[in-house]
């Protein structure tokens, strides 16, 4: 899909539905129609030839001007670029502080940034008070590697190691809102990643089980959740495409990785009255599906196009490369 969000100073218009996407100038989901996949350049970012995002990894001052080293998150291609007019000093400082080890001139005010992120979510149509409150309470910056911490409250996915990403806050909020949790549910998440979405779920439900196939990520997520004293969130290592039979049934199931189609064990482990959210499709295109089990029968709603990493496993995709 080659449709792009187009750049207009600080605003972008989704060419699919025309909605203005303002603010940080970076999105991979239009908040209105969820049209995805294009990731437009953030001030300071570039797109590599492979289509991957070239994020700034270092900055230096030379002959009175800033130069930024960009590295593609996908293919590793590196290039020094002159700082563009749109590159904010704050961003350059953040990059410099994180990658070059220089002290930041001012302590980043994460609380203020988190509040701004929540205001942005509201602007994009997230209205569920409990969901917004969860986003206010969970410190996203503590779930991402230190070098990308200055970017933690931007509405963008970030690398968390091993080729995986923490999802964009907007899409997480959208999915949590669609689950319509009341607080007494037992929830299964597939794809713990950083543990951030599981932490949010921990604020919205009674008990959360999250499964991650990569043990190193699961360990990091568990450590962060323990440090933050999330006592109702449990991290499991394994193939989440098989669900988690030992703790079934679940009132809600949510997947952070895209399956070819809904894995049969997830439906089997979904309780009566339960809601199941998953991205279905491949890297060429996915749609967010909401499955409901009501009065003994299953129904499916399509919530729009999205872009997630693949679900690798028995009922998912086979790992390539
Ligand atoms: N919810 C996460 C986002 C993680 S991205 C967060 O808030 O940070 C999706 C994750 O799904 C990746 O960490 C990936 O390793 C994991 N994953 C992919 N296939 C999986 C499978 N079969 N079982 C469990 N986790 C899987």
C-alpha cells in the first residue's frame, strides 16, 4: 500500500479519509479511520531506501551546524545528515544525551510529557475515563530502553530490542477502549514485549496474564512490572498463539502481534460474554478484528486497517530468516 500521510508543516492529512493528524508529525495509524501503514518522517527522522525508519542515533556539531547520524531500524543503513530546520533543539539534545552520554541540560519532565500524551489521545477520540487514567498512571518511559526514553511520550512505536517494538500509544488506547473492561475481568495478552500494555491492562482489569515468546523480553517486562509493583500482572514465556490453557477461560483476549486468522485456541479460551481483539493479516496488510462471544455464539467486527509485528508460532506465522 503506497498511500501516505502527507506532510503539511506540523500537520499531516490521512490521504485515505482526509483527517488531519497533528502534533508530533509521526503516525502509522490515522486516528480516525485507522488507515495505516505509512510512517511519515518525524522532524529529525528519515526514511531509508528499504522503507524502514531512519531514527537519529547520534548528533555532533561541526562548523557551527548540527549533523545527525541516522540509522535505519530495519536494515541498519547509516548516514550523517545535516539537521533540518524542523529539528527541535530539544530533540537534538535528547539524542545527544541518550546516545553520546552527555548530561541533559534539563531533567526531562516525564510527568508533563505524559499529560501531553494523554491530552493527545483525548484529541484523537479516546474518551474512556478508565483508559485515559491508566495512561496517566503508567510511566511508559520506564518500559523502553534508556536511549529512546526521551521519545517515550511521543505517539510512536519505539524499538525495545530483538527487533520488536512497543506499540504506538494511540493504537494501544484504541484497543483497550474497544475491550470495554469494567475492572473485574481476567485478561490474556499475547505479546508482552516491554510489558507496557500489560501494565495498562493491570489498571483496567482484575488479573492479567501476558505471554511472550522471547524470554529476554519477558524477563525485562517482568522486572519492570515488579519494580512498579504490578501484583496482578503475570508474565509467561511461550507460544501465545496457543493461548494459555492453564489459566483459561479469559473475559478478554488481546493480541499485540498479527495472526493470519484468529487462532482457534483463543476462541476456545474466551469466556461467555468475552471480547477478543487481534490484528489479522500479514506484513502487506492487516485489519483489527473484534470477536465477541455472546449467548453461546461468536460474532466478528472489523475495526479497520492496522500494522503490527507478526505472531510467530503454531497458530501464527512461521519465522522467516
Ligand atoms: N504489548 C507490547 C507490544 C509488543 S510487540 C508492549 O506493550 O510493549 C509484539 C510482541 O509479540 C513482540 O514482543 C513479539 O516477540 C511477541 N510475539 C510474537 N509472536 C508471539 C507468540 N507466538 N507468542 C507470544 N509472543 C509473541
